[in-house]
C-alpha cells in the first residue's frame, strides 16, 4: 500500500475524486474526504452472489439505493444472481468498483486505471 501511495503522489497512478481526474491530488486529503480504494484482487466473498455481496456492503453503509445506482453504473444487472467465484476477473473488478460506490465514498483510487 505504501508503494501505491508513493505512485499516486508521484503522478504515475491516477486518483479520481468526485468525478475529476487528479494526477497530483494529495492522497491524504482525498482519504480524509471519503475516498475508496479499489484493489485488483482479493477481498471478495466468493461464495456470495453479486447481489448479496453488494447488499452486504449497503447494509454497512445504510442504503439500498446505492446498490441500485452501483449496479446501473457498473452494468451488473446480468450478474446479480451469479456467484462471485464464477465471475471473470473483469467482472470482479466491476463488482469491486460497485462496492466502493455502495460505500458512498466521494472518490475512488484505482491502482491500475488502464486495466478498467
């Protein structure tokens, strides 16, 4: 994580904050204002369906409306009944981004934006 933070601050990674790309945005400021981090792998509950996974995080964040919005934004409707373990890596990436949308962060940090 420390290496990733250095890369963001050096400009070799991008930070998207409130819909605007910020190549040199201070990560500390973004984190203090509610930035989410979208990792490339891990941190998925593989036995859950996409729907249950997103609803789980909505429960932590307190809103079902965010789930609907995230599903729409990340084009996940066709995957809602699918187990995460059977999703492709690209689909899992979209689910991870949706999870951060559900959490309600004002910005997202993508470690490898060129792979989205």
